[in-house]
């Protein structure tokens, strides 16, 4: 069963970094509670999904990839 967080995500689309790791100043809760530097290091070493470049100044991640990461990280998920 998917977590409430994963269920609240749209079926398809893209998420920006602050939508994934949160932004306290903007009141956006973290889906994946890690720092920005940890997230970028994880994308480089394969722990986290690879980003998609939507334009020169816009990087995002597929909702499907983030949903899969949340499901994989859930307690009791198969390793």
C-alpha cells in the first residue's frame, strides 16, 4: 500500500527540488527529508532519480520516479 504522501502526488508530471525536499520559508513540507547537497549527491551516485532538464534554468523530477522512491523507502518495502 502506498503512503499518504505518495497518494497525494499527481499521477504524472514533474516536481521541482523544493517540492521534493521541502521549503520551510514557503511552507512546503518535505517528501524526502534530506538537504539540498545530499539530494544532489544522491542523484549523482544513483540513490535518487535522475533529473530532467525542462529548460536552461528549470530542472525537475518525474512524479513517477519520486513516487517509486517513496514506495521503495517505506518501512517494510522489499530491498
